[in-house]
C-alpha cells in the first residue's frame, strides 16, 4: 500500500482511527497506569535520595572527569602547540564553552563537550539559537569558532571534528601584518 492510499482510507473511514484510539486508551488505563502506580507505591524516600545523589554527584563528577580526559588526554596530545584552558564561568554557563584552545596570545577557538547521549546520537544534534548567538559572540571576542565534541568514555566520538579544528588552528595562526 502506498502512503497516499493509506491517508485517504484513514480520512474516509474514521472507525479505524476510533478503534486505534480505544485500544490505546485501554492499554494506558489497564496496563501502563497500574504498572506505574505499583512502581510509585513501592518508591521510598531512600530511592529518591539515592537518585538525587547519583544524579548530582556521580554524573556531574563523571562528566567533569570525562571533559578533562577529552581535552588533556586527547586534544592536547593531538594539538601540542595549543594551550588549552578551562573557560571562565561566564563563558561556560552563558556561552556554552567548556575550554578555550589558544592559538596565539589572544586568538582562540572554543570547545563544547557533550556526552554522546546528547540527542542520543551526535549525528542528529543541532545547537539552539541561544548557543548559535553565544558561539558568534565567542568568535567576535576570540576570533575562532566553537566546536562541539561528543565524548564516549572520555574519548572523542566525532573524530571528524579534529580536521575542522586543524583548519581553524591554521586560520587563526595567520598573522595579519601590521602597517
């Protein structure tokens, strides 16, 4: 069956959609809700405390260690001529830049590190309008682009970005002669 035929069939025979809606309602009310209610009934305060502890301590700490590994065990070894520094808080929080890669004293590119779980698959990740604006502000201030690196177990998952970083380093290395 082609999609056009299916669409026409569904538009002309509302009983099919009504039956599907009825089945969905039955599944939710007879299976899903009772399962959730049972799970919530067994939920303890300790479960909630453990969850918050894991979320705030373990995941945050793991993310911090993963970021450091990507930069100092990865990028710094691939690009030894670059001085990497953690970004100041105003860039990290407001500008979405985790690290700066200084090519010269005042020219740098930015690094934003995301776990591969961001958007499940880095191939489908798209930055927000706010991030685009902050990346543009960064470029105006430091001359370089901001690159998003996806990490998987402290390794660079999107290795193709390394070629783009290399091109950015070459671009920022070009010194404009003083007149």
